C-alpha cells in the first residue's frame, strides 16, 4: 500500500461539465483551529484592497483562492493560510492575475476580486466542481471520516480552489474526480491506508481531459500540492498533507520526485 492510501485503482468517477458559475451565497467556516478562519466564501464581501503587508481573515480567504498558483515551475512550496500577506502570497496573486489577463501587480483590487468571485458557485463550491463529486462513494456524503463533516467540507472547498488552478493551467480542460473524500469504512473497504488523506477530505484522485497523467503531475507540481502519487497510474493523486500537520502526515511526498 502506498502512502496515498490507494488499493491500486480508482474508486469511481464523476465527470464534471459545469460552466463558469457566478457570484452567490454563503458557506461554512473551517472547524479546526489550525485551518485558520476563512470567513464567508460565496460572493465574498471584499471590503478593501489587499496588498503586501495586509493581514486578517480576508487575506486567509485570498490565500485559499490563489493557493494553486504557489509556483511557476515545479517546486515544493505552498501558500500558507496564515492571514499574513507576504511575498509568497504576492507572487501567487501575480501568477493568478497573469493567467486571467489582469495587470500582474500583486494588488488585489476590484478587478482581481471580481475574477476571484467568478470562481465561486452559489452553494459554496467552486465554478467547475460540485460537492457531490467529492462525496464518499459509499453514500455517506462528508460523514464518517476522521474529522467532522463541517471540517471535511471546508477542506474540500480549499482543495477545489487548487483544482481550479490545475484546470486553468491545463487550458480549461475538464477534470474527472475519481475519488475525493472517503469515510473510514469505505476507505477500509477499498484497501486504503488507515491514515489516507482521503479520510480528511484533503485529497483527490483526478483525470484531466486530454492530458496524460505525467502532464497532470507536472501541472500539480506548481499548484502547492505536497502529496503526489506516481504518474504511472491512470489517475493522479493530489493532496495538501503538509498544510494539515495535525492529521499526522506533515512531510512532502512526491512519489515520482520532481519531473
């Protein structure tokens, strides 16, 4: 059994064909103290321009949304959810702005905030991903994991924003989620490792339309993922284990190394 907790094949597939969603309503907060306080997410009420030196819960929300732009090349780094707008957040914002055709100045004003909000969906998910795509395949939704369902849902939301970055960098190619959250019982039934990141909602096995697993792996290396299973499978495992040290998997794990 590998550290990602896979029995050797994907658990199931949910194909997403959602178009870009608009601005919408409210969403739950992180349940665990070490996750940081994100604040309401859908139609997020940005009430000021953000730039380097700013701090607060709105900076945490920004960091969640630009986390997939952690690097421009393969690099074991991530955008911390610490609410402090430092150089790493600035660089991630600039990459986000550049990829969306905005002035890449690292300043998060009305135009950038509007694009950030365009990645929201009315139920608190993101523009190109549905909550149901990440439900445990045994029908338990977000329940039955190693943390509560509210915490799982917030973890999945943060994961969705990184996957939005993968999608964008892949030329807006559709992504299939083979396996998202798994309940403890379902994870055991499919032969997953007992402390798989799937049981916390911080992992997804994905297939990117029109892209090989190697190509997906290389994109993921720039998106702040600290857990990447080998690209020799028909899916690509991605997780953010280093950002969740309380889950007991705080070391980087890129099974194929840097490619």
